[in-house]
C-alpha cells in the first residue's frame, strides 16, 4: 500500500480534519441535539404548535438540519476564488440527478449576473444569414429535455501523483448530472445556413474571462444543446443563466456558460483554454490536445472519508455513481479487497446515455478492514483502468482526464481514508 508523500501530508491533514468535523456535524448533530422527550412514545414539540404557512417559504429550501450539505472549495487550490472551483458533496446525494443548489462551480472570471432582457446569442461567421436570438426567441422554439453529466477535465486531477484529498467531494466532486431543457444547436445553425467550408465553431461566454472554446461542427450537429433550464427551473447564475452550451460526454470547459456568441469557421482558433490549458502533457514532452471525451469512470460515494461507517459490522449498503462520455454505463464491479476479487454491483434507476448512473452493492461487513474499489464499463466495452495502468500510458505531468480506479480504506472502527493500492 502506498501513501502520499510528506509534502502533501499537511494539506491532506487539513482536509481530513475538515472532513471529520463535517462528518461529526452531520452524524453527531442529532445526537447532541437529541431530546428524549421528543422521541417515541412521547409527542414531540413540533406536533404541539402550528408550523409556517404556505407563503413563508415561497421558494423552497432544505431543512435547517441539512445545513452541512453544501458545495465546498479548497482555498489554497487556486490564486483567486473568482477563477476557482467548488465541489459537489457526492457523499450526501442519492439517485442519478444532482440538486441544482449543489452542482459544482468552475468559473474563470467569477459569476456573470446577467439581465436576460439585455442578453443575446449571436451566430455569425461562415453562415448565409447571421442571426441574433434572445432568451424569449429560444423559448418560442421546439425544445427537448435530456439528462447529461458535466465533468470538469480536472476532476481527480490532484490524484495523479498519489492519494491526496480525503473525501469523494474533493477527489471526484467536479461533476453533476442534470435534466436540461433547450434547443438543439443544429436547429439554430440550420436557420443561419452553413457555408460549404464550415467545419468549426467558436463558443464564447459573456463572463469577465471571455471564455472561449473551439467546437468541431460535427459534434454541434450531433447532440449539442443551447439550454435555458436545469431540472425544470431556470439555469442558476453560477451555471450559466440565462443560457449555456451543453456538450454531452465532453469535458465541462467546453460547456460555455452565459453563451453570447457562436462564430462559424473552417479551423480551430487555438485560444488559451485549448493550448496552455486543458491539454495533457505526456512524459515525452508532447501534449495531447482536443481531448474532449470524458472516459468511463466511477466512485464509491458511501462509505467514503466524509461518510464513515458507524455501525461497526453487519448489513452494509455501498452506494456510488458511474458515467461515460462515450455512451451508457453497462456494468459496475466492486472489490472489497483492493482489486483481488470483483463482484457485480446493482445498477439502479434510469441508465441514460452520457449521464450519471447510480449503483449499489449490499453485503454483510464482518468489521474487518476493507479496501473498496469500483470499476465501470460502458456499452462500447471500455473498462475503467487502474491508476497504475493509466500512468504507464499518460505519465503524471497532466492534471486532466484522470479516470483511474479509486480506493477507500475502511478501518475496523469505520473510519475511511483515501489510499492507493500498488
């Protein structure tokens, strides 16, 4: 078993401490606040008085007892919080859909607060008829509803050189899975009319960073959406309100938020986010570019460092998520002994194309140490690799596209730690 080097130990201890505090708050709050007079067979306090009326919570929010379930960031990870990331609390979520309020955030210039009355989407370049669409225009067009995952290319990026961050929120929390409502980009491009030499698109956001990415036309005509709803409500400002690109299965930096302009051209633009950033530096000094697709990946979300086992032994439910940018999740296998033996997990709920799939594995825990792993396979036959196998091909210079198998060590006392099995 190989653990992190000493230079990273202090950072990890910090996160571990924070995670344990959070876990204690989550699991211990009820114990600290418990009042026997409110428990069976007594009538609890809240049954003795009237509650809030229907107008008090005009836009609903979670119970105050769930206040610990929030996105979290790591302050030292980036130079500023305007160009930074927050992480989805995967260990607190069930099912295949991410609540809107918990979707991870990744901004390059902070959140753009946009008045939809002044926002427009322009399509120009190699088109027969340049067009401008308002939000109202899009809402008058035929729409579709699709569930897709969005994963930052740097998700698990800190783990390339060894186990670093103690919690799946931090190791795998740059992903969310939502039901989007919007208009296929193909429809807008057909209205504009494409020139014969059109091959690429430049997508540009209206945020302060002027975020841009080059998108192959073939992908745009396949399944890309211009979305304005997430899980039935308007996009949240941090997720691109009033409209954003949805690029199914591809790295999330391509999903340009607050989208304001699409230029049609005949070659990629080679801007900052596809040259100095979002490229994969290999051991031989060359770099992979335009590595759009997010390969099959999975993680056990419970138990995990922020969600320890508290029952010592007996019937145990293992929960996790899997996804693939190439199609549907075909199966997930589970190991309790660090990859020596594998058994099939149960896929539960919808298995959508290029969306998160929930899996479970139930077993009787005898209270001994466990080395938990999950391994996803998609419907193309691709199997999630070990971290060792991935490093043999890609080295350790990149921070992007780490889909290696994650290991959690469960100790006899139920505590869980991020480790690697070599």
